[in-house]
C-alpha cells in the first residue's frame, strides 16, 4: 500500500516538471535552422514599374512585393537589382533586410534610369537568403522613344498684318502608356496670342485632343507651340513651328468699285463684294486733298454678302484737284478693320460724261431728221401738198370759175 502511494507521488512530480517546461514550436526550431530551401517559401506576388513605358534617359521605379508562403520564418540577407541595360540609382539600399515571418509580405522599391535604347530590358531582382540559397526574378522594363505628337488641323494659307486668325492644333499620344501634365504654350516674336496657354491634362494611349489659339501677326516670322508633359516623374517637351507668311487671303471679303461717275463735286457708283466672306460696316467717302461735304460726306453701305452689291453717292470739295482718293472702309467677322483707296480722275470722268451727253443729243437729232426731215424740206413738202389740195378743190366746183380761171 505504501509502495503504491510512492509511485503515485513520483508520477505527480514528473507531471508537474513537464508542465513547467515550455513547449518549443516547429517555427521556433525552423527560425534557428533556416536552410537552403528558403526560396521554396518565398514568392514574388506583385511587380509595378513606373512609368509603365520609359523614354530613353527616363528615371523611374521598380517595386517588387514578396510573400512568405511557408509556415516558417525566413531570414533574408539582402535584396538587389542587377542589370546591364538600366542604371540602378538606389543600389545598396537593401544590403540588410532581416526576417520575414510566415504569411507576411515585404516591399522593395528601386530607383532606376533607362539608357538610350528602345526595346524591353530585363533587370534581375535578386534575394540573398541567410546561410545559403537565393531567388532571382527578371522584371520587364519597356523603353520607347515616341514623343507626343502635335499636328496642325486648321490654319490660314497666308496671314495678314494686324488680322486676327485662328490656328487649331491636335495633340495626340502615340505611346503605350498614359502621359500627363500636358500644357501647350505658344511663342512668337512676330505675333500676339489671345491665349497664353492651353492645359490639356492627361492623354491615354492613342487618345487625342483638339485645341484652338487666336493669333494676330504684326510681322512675317513664325509661331512656335511647345507641348510640356510628364512621363512618370520625367519632364519632356515637344514643339511645332508654323511659318507666318503674309499674302492675300483667298477667302476674305473683297469690295470692288465700278460705274464711277463724277460731276462737279458729286460722285456716284457701285460697290460689289467679290470675295467669299461677308464685308461688314462698309462705308464710302473721300480723303485729302478732297474734303467730304454735305449732303453726303459719307455713304454707309452696311453689310455686303459675297456677290452682293450696292450703289453709293458722296459729295465733296475737290479743292481744285483732278484726282480724288475714294476710300472704302469695312470690317471682317472678327472685327478687323480694312481700308483700300482708289484714285478717281474727275477730268476723265466729267469729259466722258460730256461726250456721252453730246452723243445722246446728236443721236436724238439724227433720229428726228430720220423721222421728220430738215425744216426746209418740210416747208417745200407742205407747199406742194397745199397746191395739190387747191387744184383738187377747184375741180370739184366748190370754188367759182372766176377765181379758178380769170377772164
């Protein structure tokens, strides 16, 4: 009986001893015993390259996310990027990493710079585990030298000094990735712009946007449009040069004067718009040495549609001059002012009128002669007719024979 009690007491003592000793988990053992098979528990779960497509010389980042898919902690010695095609700007940042527990994730971000070449590069992401073993993962990095495209959608064939015109541009993104921060800025030493710039923002791949600028040239030269934009964190610029050549606008209004008649300080005529655009606020007057005077110092025509015409009449004092500058002023649809002068020779005009008047009088006289003859011929014919009539009356006996034949 006493022996049984001793046995029970001994068993209780051993049970208490083992209960006091802490249990060692498998993970604790593995942390101490990390070996060459560590790469079997580490996987790359995500890779992000920014920008998605580099331009030659661009800087950007590679972000690699790894995860421990095992049940044991893994000790990582260092992480690096190896490449002959890109330059690693943050080399040595992860020379000491540490332990990654089961199920946990870890991010590694490297700054790189693309070299001057097109194509796809494959820098190698490298993990070195403590003890032995490593992991290599190639990361594709695209490099493309395509820039933003600027094209002229609409502009005049020629420009005119002081005339406001519009230039319409199309901005397109031919790249495989989105570009942003797009801002269009005009510049010229020969012209002024109504807009100092146009902000577009971002353009997705193969997307385009249209913008309009108003330009007023003062001299011949060129206009330059700069497109500032970003590819990732990198600033870029493209441009287009547009020559500003002066010439005759083929579509503009074109007033033409004709049928001009002058007579002692009075001038009449017709004005026709032979252009393809409307002429607005058309007025006709004269300038020095002539002086406009009442009752019609200025003749207001108003608007003239293409192929439309209007008569006008102005009065003036020529101050003894034979050549009178006839002035036509008008505006286009944008409010630009135009003026042209045509010198009218009043001597020739009035001589033409006198010749025309004499011709008309001579013509009327000739017609009268053709229809009725000269006055002398008319008198003779009248006398003959009267004599014939007298004899006819005599034969009828209506007159006495004594008066017809004296005894």
